[in-house]
C-alpha cells in the first residue's frame, strides 16, 4: 500500500496534471461553399477595416452566442463585433 504523497518507488508522488493554458488563437482551415466565399470576398473588399480573421471570429462568436454558449470570452467577442470600431 502507498502512503499519501509517496510514489511507488518511495519518492514524492508526481504532481497532478494541470490543465493546458488556452492559446490566444489557433489556426483553422475550413472548406466553405464557393458562393459563401465570394460573399466574404466582396464584403472584405468593400470594408477595408475588416480582414478575414476578424470576419470569421465575429461570425463564430455570433453563432455560438446566439445558440446558447455562455462562455464569457465568446460573449465579449460577440459584443466587440457589434459595438467596436476598428
């Protein structure tokens, strides 16, 4: 039997695993229908203050928020997309 805090070979027990630190952003690759891509391209050409990353982030946050995701970061991205100017 092992004593509390002692590993199998008599040394200290290993530290419990910690949760990974969330990354500030991740790389995402997705296939989208050509018509949707064309609409995105046209929107970006007419709104130079936006870029593809801001557009996709805003769209994802909008979808998640409107479908019940209560995560504070998602809510913040959703509200930033509605009210903040570049």
